[in-house]
C-alpha cells in the first residue's frame, strides 16, 4: 500500500508498506528500470516497526521520500500504535534519514507531528502523511512544506468516522514543524468527494501548485483520485464538479472497489501515476500515464475546452452548430445547449441532442449522441446518428470547429442513413492538431464508420461500457 516513487539515475525506486501474516506493516522498497516501470523487483523491508508502546509499534506506512541534500535523504512515514479506531490509531508522523535511500535510521525525536487533542483542531484525533517538498517562495527564499491528513472527528456516522481534511505545516529544516491549518475540505456538491479528502501529494511548478489527493465519496462508496490547483499552495480551486476527477474505480479484478494514494512523477511531457487498488493496496499497486489532451465541458454550451498536457495550450472544440442533408437543415429540439454528462469512472463525457427536419408535411427526427473518450494518443470523439424518421436521409453533413489562435473547421459527410438505422463516426484528435502554425484536423481524422442497430436515448445514463457504480 501507499506507493512513493522516486527516480534514482536510470531506475525507479518504489517505497511501499507491506503486511506480514501477523498484521504488522513495514516499509519496503522495489526497483524497476525507468524504461520498464511495470517490472519492479522487491529488495525487502527497509524500515521496521518500533518497540511495544511506541507510536509506530504496529505499522510504518505512507512513506514519502525527499532529497534533503546531495548525500542526505528524508523518509517521512505514518505510525500506527495498534490502539484506537480509524485515524485515532495513527498517533504520529515519523522521520528517518539515509545516505543511500536503502539503509535508514529513525530520528530520535519522533514523532515529528502528532494529534493535538484540542477540540476544533483539524488534526485533533489522528494524523497521517501526504507529501513533503521544498517550496520556492516569491522573495527568493525557500521553506519546507508538509501537506498531510488530519482527523477532526470520530463517530459511527460515515461523515464523522471517515472525516479527513488536508492540512499543511511549515519548517526551516524539514525536522521541526509548525502547523499552518487546513487547506482542503470535502465538497458536499461533488459526490465523489462529499465525505472526505486525504493523502495530498503536491508539486510546485512555475507560478502554480498542483495537488493530487484521495477523495472519499458516496458515488462509489470508496476512494477515487482527484485534483486541485493553487497559486500559492494555500488557497486551492477544484473547478466545476467533475472537472477535477482524475481516476475512479472500474470493473476490474483489482481496482473495482477503490483507487487511492496517488504518487505522480514527470516522465517526459507526460505524467506517470502510481496508485493503490482495493483494500488500500491489498490487491496491488498500479501505474498509469496522463492523457496528452484533457476535455472539460463549457457549461451552457455544446463546446468543450481542450488542454494539452505538454504545454498547457487551451483550445475550444465546438460541436455541430448545424446538421444538413440534401433537402434542408436540421434544427435542435428541446434545449439549444443540452448539458454534458459525466465524467464516468474512466473519464468519458457524453451529450445527447434531438434534431428535427421539416420538409413540406413530413417531419424527420435525427438523434445525435456525442461521446468523448480520453485515450493514449489524445482524444476520441464518437458521434452516433440515429434516423428516427420515416425516410432515408441523404447527403448528411456535419462540421466540427477547433478554435485557438487560429480556427480549423472539419466537414464530415455521412453515408445515406435509412429510417430507424444508426451510424457512428469516430474522430481522433492528437496533440499534432494543436500546432498553431499548421492547425489542421484532417490528419487526426481517419473517417471510420460503423453501423449498428437502432439505439435509444440514454436519458442521462452513462454510455455502454462506461457504467458507474
């Protein structure tokens, strides 16, 4: 459980907490080549539990390794004493030192942070680790920051029993810490993090702090991974509900229940994520790569905002403002700007629109479902058209527009569509589509068509294969 991965020359070192058959948990390390991050080999335990009565007598977990100097490493970890319930069984955060990242010596002054026991404090009952980094301040100075999990309440109600808050502390040496207070709370309006937030992992970039954290909510009844941004590392924003959901449980053998405890590294122009599966990592640790393009709906429109991972460029993808056929044009029925739904557990967004065509005394109806899927190469757009009229529609054409510093329009011609038949058009957009000097969507569009039997509107449910729980 609890992966922390650092790069050491040409290898990844994965620090994690492993359990023995007596229920003790110790921090171990595994090593893999950077070029093959799914081929880790265990080295063995590197940090043992403490003596009976110590704050870490039962568990040493939640490792986080930081380079303090060229020949000095800090390992921050969370101790479990074997007494209490929930986070109250975690009475402190400890520190160990190393010169090689393998052999560690515990700090004699442990724990370096412990629950306060004071009513109203965000870490009154329990405390657990997150991440430590050395922050560059606007005045040119630097300070150590510890982003950690605090437990302010206990109880039988899930909102009390699982109440966790992201907090932070500051330090001048990475050893002695001053609490600075909470920075992130649960959000009742987001069903994937309406119970608690925990385990913050923070990166600092130029003018920006980025946080990945474990979110607990009623949508899946467990953990998912969410995201927030900040200009100063203290005041955080999460965007609109759904925008910040990064990963959620899916129907697989090892991560159907929860995904949690993120660790994020830069790998070229992409980000690599390591995370735990079911049972806080009982089923294993996984890895994933960031998608090179992220789609975020623009509320009140049929457009989505696209952001490239490599350079943060923003573009606007406009969906069909009109659909035409050989005889006339279609106009949307009901909402002119219907809502986007999602994201699903695997990140899909979808939208449904009914269009009507009137020619003389006949009324033809066309149904359009748009599904956006984040894929390894970029973004896949699947447009499914269903002819709910009584005549074959000929000469159907739609257009998509990609707007940035330049604008590119893509005209898509569909085959003849018989009554009560459906056709799906697949379009792919890659980062190459976003070169502002050569903005073009033609290379990204292998115009593939697939026929299917008639389908019915989903009515706000996820598209097939994208079910949520």
